[in-house]
C-alpha cells in the first residue's frame, strides 16, 4: 500500500483546463481579420506589381516598335536617296555620252577634253586611288566614255570619222578608242570615213592601224566603197 501510494505522488499534476472566454474569441477574430487584411494587401500588391509590369512591357514594346519603324523609315530614306543618286548619275552619264558623240561628230576637241576631265573628277569624288588598281579603274572609266555608243552602236570615233574630223580621230585614238568598232550596219569608223569621202580621216585611221579588210553588212569593205579611191 505504501508503494502504491508512493507511485501516485510521482504522477505529474494535470494542467488546469483553461476556460474559453469572450476575450479569447475576440482575439481569434481579430487575428483572423488581420490575416485576411494582410492577404488582401499582399494580393493587391501582387496585382499592382503585375499591372505595372504589364504596363512596362507594353510601353517597351511600343517604344521598340516605334524605334523599329523609325529605323526602317531611315533605312528606306537612305535607299531612296541612294537610288535617286544613282538615277542622277545615270542621267548625267547619258547626257555626257550624248555630248561626247556630238562633240566627236562636230570635231569639238575642247568639249571632248572637258568631258574626259569630268570623268576623272568623278573618279576623284569616288575616292579612286592612283595605285595599280586605281589607275586601272580610272583607265577603264575613261575608255568607257571614249568608246561609248549611241542607240545604233556608233562610237565617238565612228562619229568623228563620219564627220571627217581627223584631229578628233587622233585625239580619240590616243585615248584608246577601238579602231575597228562596229556600229550601225556593222560599219567601222574607216568604212564611214571612206563612205563619206573624208580623205584626211581615212589616212589618220589607216596610219593608226584601222583594218581596211573588214566587211559591213552590205558586203563591202572600206576599200570597196565607191566614194573614196584612196585606200
């Protein structure tokens, strides 16, 4: 009995059961309201952050689009200006060739030299150098003008020969003109000079190396053209 009584003394005392009061209920309610309030605040904050992010993305997309459109417009304007510059150069080239052909026929050597100087000036503007490659390009551009053609394929040398301008023939030959170029009806400069009866032009062409054996479409050579009997 003594041992049994001793064991009972060793048992921990039971905690008293706390009675639920109105204060406890009010505290719980307040805690619940606080949690709900904080949850709403957090939700509103996330919602606001999302809206701000979407607004930022929308603004950035619009700015990027505007920038892209502006870049495309600038590029299009550059292309337009480039194309316009090329068209302008082409128009000037056509006019220059026309002047060259007319000057050759008229024997206007001064005008021819002016035109060739214009070609050189254009090469300077383009930054073409004077090294081996640059000189080759410059020579090619000069020759392109010297051997330009009209709608019938006639070159300045052919026009000068047809006009009987021996000095102009020499000037063009000295600048690399093709002595045996074939124009309308496959006629060479020598053929046209012989056909028109221009003795000095014929002699200048022959001295420069023009070939009198080349046939035109009519089956005749310069030597066979009846208006000249000097070849």
